[in-house]
């Protein structure tokens, strides 16, 4: 809990946010952050985690300006992730767009993405159903992306997948299926899973086969004809 002075500074900043006058609200935020970081760590770090939890898990409408994230929220949550504190990885995953713009993230590269943080949350606490469902949504979005150029082919990143990359996608799909089964969402994702299983294998086979096929679409037609 913040003391009366810090609470007053915080409320003054929130009032400035409501007025939408940037020349007022950003200095108000700086004053609050400066004062907050002068307080003991056992005051400001729990406060930072509480704010992050409210935003991430309860969708509380609290403004998250970059200076507040970079100086307060990120250090507190990153430390929590490294210490395997419950919730920290899940909460930090909600701020991926801010992590991307941060140059000094004190975490390994695999823990600087929403998917990586959610996977870490599930690894640390297999009962974290919120994190698991969010991870499923992340993976589903990416799996759908890999197929959105069909019938031209399967994507891996921004380019067409190689045979080895198709195998990586199949590995991701197996992980995805495990999470889906644990959350009893097999029916909801059945079409996506079926389409991924077919095209990841078929596209790899098409690439390994080489000519005489002129494109993946024609290859699929030849498979159907056969």
C-alpha cells in the first residue's frame, strides 16, 4: 500500500490523465515515479505487481505509459519471473508491445515475447488455466497465419516454410494440441488442427519432391487425383 504522499501523487497523475493534457500528465507521472522509486522496494515492487495484475487479469482501465512500465512495472515483474513468483510471467505477457520497445529487458530472449512468457507461466504452474488459455490463443493466431497464403503454400515467419521448418511447425502443433486437450477445447480447434496437420506434412512433401509440379496448388490437385 502506498503512503499518503505517494497516493496523492498517483491520484494527481490519474486526474491529469483524465484531463488529457499531455504537458501536465507526463510531468505528473514523472513526479510520481521518482517518488515511488525512492520508497523501499518492499513498497513499490508489490504495488507494481498489483497494478499489473489488475490490468492483466481484471481488465482494469489503468493507463500504462511507457515511463511507468520501463521504470517500475518491468523491473518488478522481470525480477518476479526470474524468481518464479506466481503470476509475474502471465502479467508481463500482457505488455508485449511495451516490452518490444524496451532496450533493457533483464530477461532471456525467449522470455521477451508474450508466447514465451505464457509458456513459462504454464511451465512454472501447470494449473494456471488463464495463462494456458492465453497461450492457446497466441498459438492459434500464429498457426492460422501460417496457413493464410494457401493454396500458395505454408508460411514460416514472412517466407515460405522449408521442409525442416514444417517439422518445427508440426512440433508447435503437437504442443498446441496438448494445451487444447488440457483445457477441453478439442472441438473448438478441431478444424484448425486438422488443416495444420495436413498442410504441414503435405507442403514438406511437396518441397522435397521438387519438379515437375508447378506450385503447391497443382501438387494438391495431383494428390487428390491420385
